[in-house]
């Protein structure tokens, strides 16, 4: 009875349609070859300084995340594009692989993001508000990663080649990437300005990415069916996880587990910040061994009511939790992105890849500290929505 009722209520929620539509948008965008366009533009802008390929890789990952919404997919896609270029130009393997692995974590933070949508569906909160809440933290993450690259290159200039001169002019690269920029601006700008609902925004993104792929001659019947089957399979997988989470949440609440844990935490007589730090360590450990979707499905029904009960805003917690789980993807020894990069660069020892991500982990720790100290980083932009 619980399965039938909760599953039906979930499927009747209009926001549910955003997930397959944004997944479709990402698949069509990949088919259109936008990852190369984004990378070329980022390199045309940033390649004129030492370590330019590393800057371009991180910026490209952020740009690609705006249409893919997946950390692992972003790391794998840019690993294939950027790592051969870095190897050819003599970048240190640890620095190159670390840049790609860390840049991949931006894929799930930059909206529209599948993980953000999942959190919103599990908590029955606004997807649009969560998207807006993630934008400033995503920009902060990009700037801190740039700072990490700058520090590493200045401390050890030999790990990256000097500024290059034979770089493509910015204007041609910008023209090539302009459709992607317009698509992202239309989807997120229309959502922020109140022109579209979140479902309409997702539909605009899916149709726009389809037209882009079609106009570039990248779609044939086989490729179109591949995109649709990929979207269907991923949607079915995620919906299956959510149905399980709904049943799990029902029985967890029926058993009184959140209330029990909340009372137990209350008896510890600790400040909310200290308890939040314990949860951060808990999520770091989970993120190192599990995908962000799985972590959310298992923990959100139990942990979120406790965090909200401590006085933290649910949108603040949703973005912070996602950042921590994504950090777990590059945290040694079990970070998933580390093994994705290792599969693309089998000659590079795993230890070197782990050393390469350490500066970016330090940048993420600074980012988490700033967000906890200044929650307005998350909450300011949603407060300005129409």
C-alpha cells in the first residue's frame, strides 16, 4: 500500500518531469560535441598564462557541468579531451590528472544538476530555489580551484608549461561556443527571472540541445535512439532509487528513528556547529565510497530532519551536503573520480593521481569553511528570485 500510494504521489508531482528532461538535455548536448567547444573557449581565454591547460580544464568542467549535471561523466569526458593535450605539452602527470579529477566534481554542483534535483524530490523542496542556491557556491569553487592551480604552479613552475603563443583567437572560439552559452543563459536565466517554471525550463533546455545537435548534423536515427534509450534507462534507475527511498523513509519515520537520533543528539549538549561538523565527516567518508545519488537516497530521509531541527536552512544544507559528497569523490583512498582518471591514464600510478588532487581538496576545505561561516553565499541569490 505504501509503495503504490507514495509512488503514485511522486509521479503526479509536476517537478518530476524535470529529471528526464535535463538528462535528455545533457545527452543531446554531448551528442552535439559541446565539450570540445567549451574546452576550446576556456583555453583561448586562459591558455596565455603558465598552466593554462589546467585552468582551461577546470573552467571547461564547470561549463560542461551546466549541461551534463554529473561529476563522473564530466571527469570522464574531459579526461579524454584534456589529458592527452597536457601530456603532449609536458605537464606533470600528477598535476594533469588532479586537475581533471577535481574539475569533474564541478559537474554536479553547477546547475542544472541531477543530484540537486534528486535532493529536491526527496525533500519535496523547490528545484528552482536549489538551483539558484548552488550558483554562487559553484562560482566560489571555480575561483578557489583557480587559486589552487596558481599556488601549485608558482611553488613548482616545472609541473606546467609556460604561457603559449600559438593559441586560437578568442572570437572564433566564442562564436563556436555561443549556442551553449545562450542555451545555459536561457535555461537558468529564464528560471531566475520567473519566465519559466522549472519544468518548462527543463523542456526548453532539452529542445534547445536537440536543435543544436540537429543543426550540427550530429543526429542520425541511431544516435537519436541512443540518446532516448540512455535517458530512459537513467531515469528508470533513478526513479527506482527514489521509490525505494520513499518506502525506506516511511518505515524510518514509522519507527521513530529521526526523533530518536534527534533526542540522542540533544542529550549530547553540543553546539549545532559541532554536530554539523560530525555530519560533514560522515558524508566525506560516504562520498569516498559511494555515488552521490546513493548517498542521498540512503541518508536524506534520516539526516535532513535532524539538520533542519538544529536550526539550519534546508537549502543551505542541501548545497553543503552536495559539496561534501562531491569532495568525497576525490578524497583518497576510495574517491570514485580518482579511479575514473586512473582508467583513462593506466600508466600513471594511483598514488600520483592522489597527490595531484591534494591542493584541490585544500581548496574545497576552504570553500566548506566559508559556506558554514557565511551561509549567505548559498542563501543570497534565492532570496532575490521573483
